[in-house]
């Protein structure tokens, strides 16, 4: 399994390659430093990818949707998003100036069947040796769409990656009432900090159940949103390799797209049947 957590300023976009399947989680794009950067365009031009097997949108806020215009050139087989949110919830939960992007999202929302319909609270997708589990909190007021963010757990060869959206305390508390969710997140190795590392995304009760090796923050230098010292304190540490220094390793507890650029992750098995987890930054 290979993954990249893109540097999209104050946004979110991740790509996973599992076997021959392409999974996208959120559609953030550059908006401050490089307004022309599009993860989708990059995937197409550099890797020739035009087929997305599973597209997961954690929640409909613009910083998770900015790249949606470029989605039209891709074939999307499965589109997963919070099903319980109405068009009115989505429009009212955003700024008026974001209406163009939101209308594009609503077009896709109407076009694809959503497996989260009919009160379903979790989904499972199996690919080769990977299990993707997606959880949908829904009990918080719709006035704050952050608390309706899907939470995705990807398990591959016994290693776990936990990717939330902009979840804040109330949605974490809701999810932690579900024993199946607790079982799914137990043993998390890589944790993506919710809400770009803002303090509002911290739920201390969550860390009664997870003790990640490494926390990833998708943030930018224009807005002070990071609680990196907290996430460093709850992480056990992992050797991170740097592309720009000839592959030297440094033990890190927290990495950020703001200072480390795109974060790449690879999980595989050696010829001696040992599972390896390689993290590259820079």
C-alpha cells in the first residue's frame, strides 16, 4: 500500500494505492502558496491515473472540495460522503462565496448512490490485504458540519491509518460510544490530526484507545491552527526519511504539510516476511 498526504495549504487531500485500486480521501487543493496545485491533475499527469475506485469526502466544506472541478475528467466508481446531510444543511453550513464549489458537490451527491443511506453508521470495503472501515457520526447539530465528518480507518498487513475530517469533541464522543469503532481504531499507527491540528479537534478521551507512532497535520503557515506539541506528546515516534537530505532518518512524533511538504507512506512486506512502514517527507 502506498499513500500520499498532499500539501494543500489549509485543506485536506490524501491518495491511497492499494493493489490496483485508487482511493481518494477529500479534494483539497492549493489556495495560498500555489493556487494552481491540483492533486487530481498531478495524479493524471504524473501517474496516468484516470480511474478513482473509491472517493471519500469527509464532509462538505470548501477546503475539502476545492479540487472538485478537476474531478470531471475522472471515472469515479464509488462516492462515499455523509448521507444524512440535506442540501439545506450543506448550503447553510458554508459561506455564501463558496456556492460554486458546493453546487458541484451537490451535483455529484445526486448522481451517485450513497451506501450510507437508510441510517447506516459504518461501511467496510475490502481490497486485497486491506480493510477500509468508514464511520459516520450524525447526532450533533447540523449547524457545525465539522462534527458530521466521516472517519476512515485503513488496515493493511496489521498496520492502521486513521483519517478523520474536521471532527471536534462531540463527534468523537459519539463515535467512542460505539464498541465496534473502538475495536477498529485500536492499534492505530498513523493518525491524521482532525481539523488541521486545531485545538478544537482534540478529544483527550480518544487517546485512551489509540497511541499512534506518528501524527500527520495537514495545515498551512498562514493560519495558526496547529496543536503540534499536544500531538507530539501523545505519539510514540517513528523514523521519518527525508528526500532532500539523501534519505537520512530522524525520529519524529508529528509531521506537518506546512513544514514537511507532502508526506508519503508505504506499507509492505520484505522477502523475509517482515512488515515495514516507511514514511518520507520533504
